[in-house]
């Protein structure tokens, strides 16, 4: 077998520049000097015998050959990251414990199902609620192995892998007296003039755009506190129907001009490459879609 002519560093540099279209941005992303990155690309092109990029203004654009190699480089870097994670985790592979971060909108029935499964397998399990931004940070830091989050319709690149779990239906809820002087259905203007109870940090910009209507929001990340605020007319909420907020004291679903058909969000599980190779984490990831489906029928 002939020796490899390309290093992982060269392929990583190529993939990053292809993603960002700019040497300076890629150098900053990889924590390398711009000149070093340029040299890595030059050496790779010399070894291949053809050009990978052409310059259009300040942007580096892939050549036809570069476009064909980009996908393969992307897949190779995922495999390299999975290899690194797996190699580093071998000394701890005997540990039977797992940490999961989850969105505040995730149903308690689903969390309970995961807890029961972990208990049956004798696995120490920790779970905490967090924003999408916090969840991804925990995965990258290694303080959590799996996160259940709202899909945010952006590419995860080479840093994360994911699978879809299902949908959560949403509706509008408020104390009976909060909008008593407004005609039904309520307009978005009616809603915007009253405080909205929000369960997600403002840092999640794409989530905020989907869920935030009022210009005045009150952040609450704990369900019983949310219930008390809602019951006491401190604001209205755009909330999952599985909360069954209509059963809370003096709280009702409110009719709005946008209706309540098709108001849902997609939930996904995300994890770092290589986690599926771990017996404990891999088993949970493969089981999550079934646990999600079963929780819907409880």
C-alpha cells in the first residue's frame, strides 16, 4: 500500500475553507495562523495535482474538482472526530453513567421513560433543562452526552450528529381575565400588548423568532413557576398542549386570529460524532425515537 500523501490537517483546512469561503475566517475557526492555513491548502493542491479554489473578489470558491472532493472531506472529518472521541473515551468506557440535556418543552412523560430505562439498566443518569445554546455547549464540553432540542433549521456541520424525534403541538393560553375586554379571536396586536411568558433564553434567536410575539417577555424555565404566573394573570403563554394548561386554575386556551392548526415544532436529538460507538450512549440514542412515540400516547 502506498503512503498517504495528505494529512488530516490538510483535509481539515480544505473542508473549513470550503465551508466558510474565506481563509481568515477559517483560520480563526480552526485556531491556526492564516499563513499556515494557506500553506496547508497549497501542499494539498500540489499533492493532488490540481487547484481546489478560485478567488472571486474576497471569496474563495470551489473548483469543479474541489466541489467533488468537498463532500468526501466532510465525511472523512466526521470519521476522524468520531475516532478521536472514541479513542479518548476508552479509559472511561467502563463507567455506566449518562447525562442528557433537554428543552423545557419536552414532555415529562418522555423524561420519565428515559429515567425508567436507565434505572432498569443500572445506569447512573442525570438530566437538566436548558436552552439549545447551552445544550450544544454542554455536548462540546463533554459535560453531557445527548441533548433533546428544538430543530433550528441550520446545518450542524461536522460538530454534531442528529436524529428527528417528532413534533410538539402548541397553543395559546392565558388566565380567563387577562383578555376579558378584547374581542375574539385575539389579534397578534392584542397579544403583543400583554407580557408573554417565555421558557427559552433570548440567545436562541431562531427559537425566539418562532415563539416570541410580545415585545415584553417574562422568562421562566420551571413549569410549576410558569403555572403560578399564568394562573395569576402575569402574562400569556404559547405553550405545548401536553402541558394541559387548560386544566390549571382559571386558565384557558385562547382563540387567536392565527388559529391553532399546524402550530408545532420539531424536536431532535443531537450528539457529538463517536457517541453512538459507546454502548450506553449508543443504546439510548437508538431507543429515543421509540420512547418519544410511546410518550405521546400516555
